[in-house]
C-alpha cells in the first residue's frame, strides 16, 4: 500500500528524513517494503498486515510514527458551516439488516460545482496509485486515503425522496455497478437500496445509476460500518475486491466515520462550493460498547523477558492513544475504536513490546526439560534407506505430489481405489490428482532429462503416495528408484556399466540388510506395467511390500522413451515397525579357511536358489561362504546352465586339513548330484 | 709380476669403456674375476712364482685389483639400471581416473537436513503428520476461522471429501499439542502446498516449522533461539533483525531478517540494496491457539517459527526460478546436490 511522505508529514511533526522514518516504522510496527523518491516527495510502499486496518491511511501511519517517536498527531481541519435546512428533511435511512450494517451515517451537501481537482489533491492521489476523476469523486477518495474510512456519495436527485434502505438483496435482483458491470445479486449480499431497488453493494461498490456525475448538484454522503464477515462473503461472491471492501473486511472504525464525513464536508464546502445541511443523519442499531482490556504488568515483563518500567508503559499507552490506568500491578486500557485488533492481554503485550522495540529484548536460550527421545522409527528408516541409495550412487529427486490421471493409472497398485482429486488444480489434467505411485513421476523425470541429452541416470525419491479412505486419507511413505539402461559408457580404464535388474536387486537387499530385516523374499512379480520376464516382487510373508523390474513396452511408449527403464518401489512405512532389531557381535574364526571351486551344469529352469539350498543342505557346518563366480548359458553346454560355485570352509575350533576339506566338498558334490547337476 | 697385474688393469679399463650392456658387463665379470678362469683369479694362482719376500705385497695387489674390478662393474651395472629405468615408460598421473559413483541429495532436502540437524542438536524432536489435512488443523485451530482475511494469503488446494492439502506444517504443531502435554520442543519439516505457480512460487514446496511450549518461555527465548540458528546456518558474523508482523496464530509476531550473506549488509542485487533478507516468520503462540488444543494459556507460554526451504536454496545458489527445483535436471542436481 502506497503512502506519500509529504501527506504523512501534514499529520505529524517529525524531526527526521523519510528514510529514517521508514526504518523506524519497519522495526516498530509497519514494514516498509520500498522507499521511492518521486518528484520532490517520497513514496513508502508499506506491507500492512490484515490486523491493522487503522494504519491503512495516512493519518494512521502518522499516528504510528507519533507513537514510536513519542509525539502527538497534529489537529486536522474538519470545520464547516451548517446551513440551508436540515439534512433529515432530505434523507431518511432505514437499516433492515442490523447484523450486516451496524451503523449508517449520512449528510447532505447542496449546490456543489464539479471541475478538476486542485493540483495538490491530484498529485497525492496519484502517489497512492489513484487516478483523478473529478473534484466531487476525488474528495471521497482523498478522505479514504487520508483517514481510512470508505465513504460513498450519491447524486441526491437520483435517490427518490432521499430514502435509503440497508437490506439483503433479493434473489435475482440486478444491479449495474459503477465500473459498468452488471451483477445478479442474492441474499448473501448486503445492498444499499432506495425505496424500490438496490443502488449499491454495501461496503463494496456503488451503483452506476445513482453515482456522482458531472451534473450532480446535491450530494447524499454515506459513511457506514459493515460487518466484516458479511462484507467479505458478499465481495467474494461478486468476485470483487475494492479499496472499500479491503478495509471493511478487516474492520472499520465505527466512531471514526463521523470525523471522516466531517472532513469530507469541509472539503466539499471549501473546494466545491457546497452548502452542508444541518445535522448528521445517524442510524446506529448495533452498538459497539467501549472496549477495555486489563494487563498484568508482571506478566508482561516475564513474557517479554525484559524488565519494562511502569512509567514506560504509561508513555507508550498515551502515544498509542490508549486510556491507561494502573491499579497495583494491573493496567486497565481503554481501547479507541480504530484499534479493532486490541481485545486481549496478549494483544497489549504485543503493543508494548513492539514499541519498546524487539531489538531491545535480550536474546536467551530456553532450557526445556523434555524427556530425551529417539527419532521416529519411520524417519530412521528413511535416513537409512537414503544413506544406502546415496552410497550406491543414486541421486535424489523431488517431484510434485500431483499427477495426471492417465500416468497415475499406469502404475496404480492393485486395490488402490479411485485417486484423490484436487478440486482446484493448478493444471488440469496434468496436476489434478494425488499420486498413488512414484513411478510415473520418476518416468517423467527421466524423460525430462533424456530430452536434454542426459542418460544413464540412477534416481530415487522418498515421498508419500495417497489413497482415499473413510475419514483421513491413507499416506504411505515409499522409496522409488529408477534407472535408464543405455549402453555402457566407454572409459579407458573401466567402462561404466548401466544399472540392470541385478543391480536393483543388490541395492534392495542392501537396504533391508541395513534395516536389519532379514525375512525378505524376492519372488516372481506380477505387476503388469513390468516386463513379464524381467520383474520381481518383494515380499515379507504374504505381504507384498514392493516390486522392481524393467518397464513394459506400453508405459515406456507412453512416456516416449527410446530405451528400457528399470523401476522399483518399496513401502518403507510397511517395514518401519520391525526395523533395527537388536544386533550382537559374533567373533570371526581365527583359523584359516579353505576354499574349493565346483563347476557343473544344471537343467534349464533350475534356479540358483535351489543350487544354494542343496549346498547349504549338504550337512556341512563348516561352510562359511557360497559364491557364484561364473555363469554360462549357451550352445556349448547343450542348453544347460553352467555354473562355477566357490565354497569356503572354515572351523571355529581348529585348522582344517586338506583331507577334511576334500571330504566336505565331497558331501557338497553329493548333495548337488541329487539336484541333477552334471559335474564338469 | 706386478707388471702383469698392471696389464690386466689396463685391459679391463679398455674393456669397460667398450662394454655398455648388461650382458657385456656380465662377460667382463666372468673374464676378470670369474671363479674358474678369471684373469685376476688366474693371477692369484701364480703367487707361487713370486719370490717369498714379495708374496705379501703381490697378494695384496691381487686383492686390490679384484676389489677394484668388482666395484667398477657394480657401479657400471647400477648406472645401466638407472639409465634403463629412465628410458622406460612412466605412470601418467594426468590420465582421467574412473570416478566413484556417488549419489547426490536434492538441494532442497539437503538444506532441510542441515536445518534439522541444528535444531536436533539443541534437543528438538522431529514431529511428523499427514500432508492431507482437515480445515480445523490447518486453519481453525490456528485462529483462522472461515472468512478470515489471512486465508487469502495461503491460497489452498481443496480435495474431495472436505480435506485440503496443508498450506504449512503448523497442523503438525496442532496435532502434537493435542497429543502430548507440555513441555514441547519440536520441529516439523515437510512438504506443503499453496495454489501458486510462477517464478517465485511452486504449488508444492518445503517448510520447517518449530514450536516450544513450557512454563516461562519468553520473547527473549524466541530471539535467542533464532539468533543461534541464523549464526549456525549463515555464519557467526550474521546479524539478525526482528520486525513486528502479524500471523493469526502468534502474538506478538515477528518477521526475521538476516544481514545479507552476499554483501554483509552493505546492499547488493540479492537483498535489493536493503542489506537485509527475510528468512522466516515467528512469534509467541497466541493464547487462542493454546485454548483450541486444551493447553492453559495462563500457565504456559511458547514460541513458534516457520521458514520456507526453497527460498533459502534459491538464495544460496543464485537460482532465479523456483520451478527449476522440481524439474530435477541432472545437470543442476550434480552441480548443487548435497554430498553425504
């Protein structure tokens, strides 16, 4: 909101430059975002928070500066001569909706002449971003920016009998606004009406037909108080936000409007040759009682963490125009009607501390005696999984949780149900639902990078996926992994291998090793978005907690990717409860080990798990390691698979002899024979 | 007889000058000091031909000659090794090595981890809650009833079923206060959502909020804690400024500015010549919020703060478009992603 320094200085005498005043305002109450020099004046752009409607005008800002610097506001000229008859004879006000309009005041000014506004007025309006229209309209705008109260002028002769009714609109009632738009009204909207029709939306915008115009001679001037919620709902419904509604919905000054009307009358008389009729027409059905707030001085000091002398509080109260009385330790403050934000002790704490200055409160660190507690289990699991992913060379990405329904549907888990729809998405359909899988987002990330010439990516994301449920929707914390599989990248020393199915399997096993979860089974996968021959499920007992494999052709084509992709998802939340069981150390044997290799072929379809099982089942306790050191499948072995397995034997009690090792190896060989292997 | 030894010596000198290969040197060793027919070995054998009174001197001369030849051959041989080594191809230490493959953390979550660590070291617990929230937890409990103008500043995504996407992580504070009695000392990091999409806004972004509730918590405690944080985060030379502001859930409320880390406060493009950069909002918990969660505001006080992570990342790395953070461009992540 823009303010003219020259205009502010008309309301308060300050011994300082504009820049200094801006700094003080920022530190004590109102943040000045920008200070702009403009043709001999300085314009402040002030960010006025929603709780301070009293400061949304020049006199309000001046009052703030007066309070900060310990001075008082200068008086404002509001005088005029009342003559030419009684206003009440020309204007009658009836408030039907006293809940929506607490007070309505009016005055009548006759015989005005319009014309261009004086230069000083035009200039000041321009400084705050208003365009000069003509003198009669400019005066009400000028008073709005000076005193903050929105006023509205009607051409009296266009309001039959000067009769004003404040009521809710009829359903379907129509009104042409001063901006020329035509609105259809309903009972949520409070209107100002004449005897037969709406002539304005209260506190939002006047109507076209009765507005002040170049041929206006007599003015009916309105000042009113509209209830903030009613005002806000009406304005929203009409899709309007005006200088008036902006202030009313934050809370207007129910008593200040009278002075604003007087200031306006003063200007009409002085500048437009108007004659102000006798008396203020004042309907005030919903009275605002004076507000008084008590504050305990000792509580103030302990709350602030600063000893504030009683005398200083008294000075600050006076500067803020609060009536203040101290009884033992309790202050009683009378709150002026323009300070709608001061209702409770805490509000007064704020007022006192900010004027004392936040910068004058000494910094301290609290000692909070909380029970020490472990990090949440799920967070520990996330940390561990992330650690493995980073160490394995995968880069973390962060994607939006919104996704398009089509991409989501490709990877939605079985039984996911309908995705949760965003009612007001930022982009339809691309970001219109909450994702049920991380897969589509990861595919998009790979495509984005691929389009920019990057390939051979290894990515991961840890995020939540969302499922509708009765009541609170379900959020599951998922680890997603993705890698594209281009050719190995050549390098003189050692070419870079692309990620493949087995790399994923290794990373997944490592994560569970890290989590201390040993009962993971990797079995045949069923996910349709993965290629049937290159997919696997990650299970614990009957529960499927993840999947991985190569993306099927359909989804790959959907994302327009030229080479295959690997994807994986693990439900970290599902295993978090069992992660990190206690561990104990087992000392390694101090006796030497003996290793023996065995080469053999197995029939097609014999899994390595069975081979391993046969070795483990050979009845040799001294086996400490089984590794697969060679694998060949091809014509040379007649379609059978050729394996070379290295078995390491070691005893914890003595050094094994070659003969013993040979005997163990014989048992292993015998056990494998039962599986139908052919020793080579 | 000594003349004979001198001849051998002269002959050896000539041979040594001629022979420069390892084989030639080995040949000379055999020829002169070989056990079987080495010339010096043979000369020893003639000691019987020497008159007895000269035998001592002759033997000594023979030994000296043998020693001289052996030393000369050793020296020539090591000379030769050195030359050979110098001529051999050496290790080119400028060759490009294979680089270890190390994953990078996304700069936003890396920044979030840094912030978490600072508060965890101070004894804060990390609290968590749903990203899909109720209007009550996100707004009403925080003293923002329907029709409150402050709701305008947090344009909200609404979901089917009357829920919404949390616009801040404050609902986690509400949930924590509803679940556990004070003292409370938590931070709430996580994803939040607002309906905005332009160069400085993305519809999803990250926040860390904090909450401390206990008897006797003061505004000075708020200041001290956040000053400690800014010193840890931006360096001990950082100055901190608290500006009065307004949030419906705190009273008083303060925006926290730090002296611009780029110009030190002198004014530059980043801080728009103000010397200050706003990094977070904070305040003393509003008594109405305490009442909403069943904590007695006459007994307990507390402070809360909240900061956007994304803006700090943009600031730190000089990125001018927030939307880039969620494009996950590998070239960006490899440049500014976090190492673990």
